C-alpha cells in the first residue's frame, strides 16, 4: 500500500511539474494563432480600395466589410466620435500621402474582428515593405508621469493640438482592438524616428486590447506611453524596432503574448523585445507620480535564426529585455530563446536588495542565450546570475534549437510557438 501511495504521489508530482512547465510562454489548449494571423502578408491579396478615408472624422462612422478603404494622409477621429470597424474589413494605408489613423482623446475605435474574420490594416504598395505607411495612434485620458496631466505625440507630421493624451481617469476606454492585424507600418517621421505601428498614449484599463498582430513594422510594434493598458494575446512579428515598449509611468499588464525577432531585420540600435523605462527625459518627470510598472506573464520572446551562435558572434543579436532605472518589472512564466543576453538591467540600477525586489524574474525558461541576466556595461555579472539562478525563482536554463524548443517553429503558414516539452530537457544549472 505504501509503495502504491508513493507511486501515486510521485506521478502527481511529475504531472504537476510538467503542467507548470507547459504554462511557460504562450499557452492554450490549442494554438490560438490559428485562423486570424498571417505570417506571409506580402503574398496576401486584399483587393483594390473602393472608399477613401481622409481629413477628420467628427461623427460616429462605421466601416463595413463590403468595401476596401484607403487612408490618405493623417485621418483624425475627433469630437468624441466612435469609429466602428466591422469584422473582415480591410483598411489600406496610402504610402504616398504617409497615411496614419489617429484616435484623439475622447474618441474611440471599435475594431472588433473575429477569429475567422480579422480586421486588417496594411500597405497599398504592390511590393510591400516595412514603413510603407504610418500606423495607428490611440490616445486617452489615463494618467502619465510627466509634469502636468498631459503630453502630446512628438511627430512633426502630426497636429500637436489633436494629439494630446493623459489625464486622471485610469479606468477610461478608448475602445476595442480585437482580432486585428497591422502590417508594414512605421513610416519615417520628419525630424524624428519611425512611427510606431500602434501607439497607445494614456490608454485606460477599460480599453480592450486582445488578439492583435503587428508584422513587419519599421518602428516599434507596440509603444505604450503612460496609462493602464491590459494587453492579451498580442503578437509582434519580424519588426525592426522594439516589440513591446512601456514608458511615461505606464501601469501595464501584458499576458500570453509573442514576439518573434529576426537577426537580419532588427534595428541594431536599441532594438529588443521588451523595453521598460519611466521617462524619455528625466527632467520632464514628476517623481511624485507612479513610475512605470509592468507585469508580464507567459510571454514568448524568440529570435529566429538559422545559426544563433554565428549571429551572436557577428553582433546581430542583442538582449531580449531591457529594464531602465526607476521602474518595476514582474516577468513570470515566460520563454526567452536566442538572445545576447536574455535580460539587461540599466547600468544606473544599483544591484541591491531594494532594487532587485522591484525586478522579479521568476519561473522562466531561458534558452540558447549568451548569458541570462546582466547589468549593462559590467564585466562581472556573477552576482546577478547567482541571484536569479537561485532555485527559489524556478528559472530553468537550456540550450536547444528553436526547432527543438517549440512545437512547430518553422511552419511558414501556421507556426506553433508553444513550448514543446517532449523535445527538451530543462536544467536549473
């Protein structure tokens, strides 16, 4: 009887351990990327435009699937209007007029696609490339940490009087983005960097941000400026800039989300999967306000490379995660595969108990990284590696290829980036 009970206990322990490991990285009983994503958008045929969107949208407006819309120039949704977009609708950004869609503070976008009928924003070029058009800017009245309650989007291409964001309402809603794809965005702004594919300024936590895919952006994929966004099942695929950027006091949650980078596409200057900071200019920050705090769970951050070792040696691969000073990060149950190293802490962060308690990195699967957790510019990272390598954090390290690490990494049409536990052997050493 004792032997039988011991066997049952060991069996349950193993099952529980496997179950816990399976929850690392993106997860689900089935591959939630199926049906609504597109990993070969250059080959997609979206048809010719039949309707033009231009100027300001000042009244409630609906875009329907029966038409294909082209955005010309900067289109502002103003006057508290709601722009509703039906499932399956195609919206094309005009490259020649540097098209951008801006949802101003008080207005809303309700782009609610379906798993089998997503909404698509894409380029009008016959040969599409990153940066063909601007992207989507969504602005709200949730708090930011700059002096005063407000700021504005700093692009010369946009009207600053129509791009203010920030306020005192963390529970506000700027609408819905669900089952939406944004392709080839990130035009070069005059006198500045590239546009972001999706910029969220002062977005409240009642805004719904789920099942959103950004692919082949020339700038950042998701740029969060303050606010309290809650993001789930968001995807950044082969983008040039940062995949998920949080700053200006954002109080953000991001869960069950994916970033796939490419050694030969990524910008070599500060381009990474996850970037956490509290300010752009320190002198602009009100330190009596909340500084950036991000809770990130079940992320999969992977670098797509045929030879990761060679790409690292060639300097084509950098860190997956960067954490700046005066921020808080909880990064849990996530997979980081193929970076140099997995995480870098700002050199301005003193490595002490107080600061390390604000940067919780636990229950991770760190794979094929040249180093795990480093302090920027430091030649000796043994203390950090030892600290986060302690068994109390349940961080696992391995060195297997992406093909071995994930269920179906190289599938060109329907990849499955969930962790493939049957193919890997995890080690805590």
